[in-house]
């Protein structure tokens, strides 16, 4: 059994027990969250596809931790102009574990 959920502008294929790093959610460690934007649900041979979301389906998850990804370096460089600009970016994430899928 699996489902395709939408959170933070992205889509994830999840099963029970799956660990994910999603866009930052304002929740504490150990909190529970329900995702109700389920795009697709599959159980055995039965497949439900939503228009745009599957009615009555939900996925529950537990927040494991908050963190930041590795630094990404951004370099802007103009040749022959003695111009170079360096920046860095670290995106925040929330690590979750899927605990249940129901439809």
C-alpha cells in the first residue's frame, strides 16, 4: 500500500515506515501531522486517483527532527571584469516518518 502526497509544493510517494525530509513544518519534535492532500492511493490492485485529491484519504506522520541541508555555493562570475560574487544557502527541512495510510 502506498500513496502520493503533496506538501511544500512537492509530491512524495510514501509507504508506512518511510522516512522523508520535507519543506519546513512549524511543529515540534514528536508531534503528529495529518496530510489530507492525497493525489493517488494504491492498495493491492485497487488504485484511486484524485481530481485533484482523493476524498476521505489521509496520511499520518510523526515529526522526528528539524534541520538544515548541506550548504549550496552560488558563484556569480564575470570574465575579464574583475567581478566575482560568492553566496551560500542552507534550506530548512523537517524529517518525518510515515505512521499510517488510510482511505
